[in-house]
């Protein structure tokens, strides 16, 4: 296995691994450390079927079944389909607007996610170049760059995160096929409080855990003051030196740290430029500090 860093704030390419083969313990430990260090890991040119893809994800923790439960591979409810494609009858094959807006998946859940993993089956191409990049921001770096006075002010504070916030933003976009959440879906994912500053389970360093997609307000704080601070934190995350973009190629398997980054899927492809991704979400259910030691 070779780890080739991108040289940017995030990102590394992993070469010499066939993900259809179960990971050895040493290789898993190396990948876990690399995930903490680089935040986004790409395994290029992977040919891996659905069962092996799910098994690779499960190596890192329990796999989540999405609360919306809309599109998944047959027999694998944990393997979600993200796609703008349709079948012969015009029925969508997958969720066509997933991740379009800056967020951290599962920050709205009491049990948070360690990582997301996508496998690119079809990538939209225009003039010989891929479109539909996925962007990331480095929340280790974002925390480190905060003024000390604000770090002190945020230490020990929590913020409320709500699944419905992001869902409604996406649902109200022109052309969205999303329906309002049912009362049962809302009951399964009620708003939760999360620490604004948390210790990363792999690196042991502090990260900023607040995102525009799901974070609503800072608990126990005057709402106006809360809005001002969150607005500052969200604008702070926009610094160019925190940004990394992945340009997809067919066969890419991409795993990213869902605690130490926020991400955004750029929807700059057209309906006739096909995109098809398989996705699993890994919940933070293991002792990663011990595993990475």
C-alpha cells in the first residue's frame, strides 16, 4: 500500500489495495490513521460488488440505514444509491440531490457518524473532464485558526442540530422530489445537542463541530448572540485554505472523515450527464483511538 498525499489541507490517494479483498489488521490500522491525518482518502480504479463494498464499510463501524429510506441496493438497505438516472419507465434510480449544501452527516443524531464512503459507478463527463465534484473543509484547521478568546467562549458549549433543517432546504429547491418528513421520520430523528468543540476520536485533537446544514442555535445563549456567533463560525469555515475538492473518476472509492470535515456535493451536471454512486455511512461505534494506536 502506498499513501500519496494531495499536498493540500486534506486528501490522499491510496494505491496498491484491492478493496474486494478483506483488509488485514495492519492495513486497517494504517488506513484509520491516514483517515485522521488526511481526512479524505481516495482508492482509484476499484471494481467491487455491493456485498464487498458493504463489508469494507463495516470494517470501520456499524452501517447506518438512512432515516428517509428512499433508495438502496436490493437486499442491502445500508447501501444507498445517489443518482440522477432513471429506469426505462422514468422512475428515479437514486436520490438525485444528496449532499448539496455544506453539512456534516449525522450531526443531527445522538449517535454520530465516523465516515462516509462512496463508490463511483458513473461519473458525469463534459468536454473530457469530470463534473460534480465533492468539496470538503478541514475542521481541525478551522478550530486551530479560531481566536483564543472565541475558543474559550465555545469550550463546553453545545448547539442544537436538526435533521429537518437541511431536509426542508433541499425539499424547497426547484425540481426537488423530496416530500415533507412524516411524523414518524421526525420522531426517529428529533433535534439533538452536540458539543461545538469536540475531541476527534482518531487524532485526539480538537475540532469545530458546527455546520450550516444542521446546526440551529447555541444552547442556553441569547438567540441574537447565538446567531452572530454561528454566522461567524460558518463564514470562518469558508476560508480558501480550509477547502479541498475531489474530482471524481469512475471506479473511485472515497472515504472521508465525517467528524473532522464538512462537505458539499456540487451539482453542476445536467440530467443527460449520468451520475451513479453507491454510498454507505459508517457510525462511530468503535474505539478508534485504541484501534489506531
